């Protein structure tokens, strides 16, 4: 006797729903992970720029200090 397999096998909606939720959560976590990686990359770039700014300011201060020291030293003559 032929018939629908759904009449012979009980369809378990709870398992289907659980599997669907697991897949959706996996996709969401993957998306969050990609966003976090992008944010980490942006933060690293910002950190590099910040350190370059700090080094630049220190270089300017040191240059001005050396110039002021050189201007006070007596010139030979």
C-alpha cells in the first residue's frame, strides 16, 4: 500500500525547529565574529596612527630642545 511517508512517519516539528534555530544562531555568531575582526583591524590601524602621532610630537619637542641647546653654545672664533 502506497501512501504519504508523513502518515507513516511522525514528523517531529520540535527537532526541525531546534535545527533551524541552531543554523540561524551559527550564522549570527559568524556574522558577529566577522564584525569583531573588522573592528579589531580598525582599532589596530587607529593605534598605529596614534603612536605615529606621539612619536612625531616627541621628535618635534626633542628637535626644539636640541636647537635651543645649540643656540646657547658659544661659537668658536
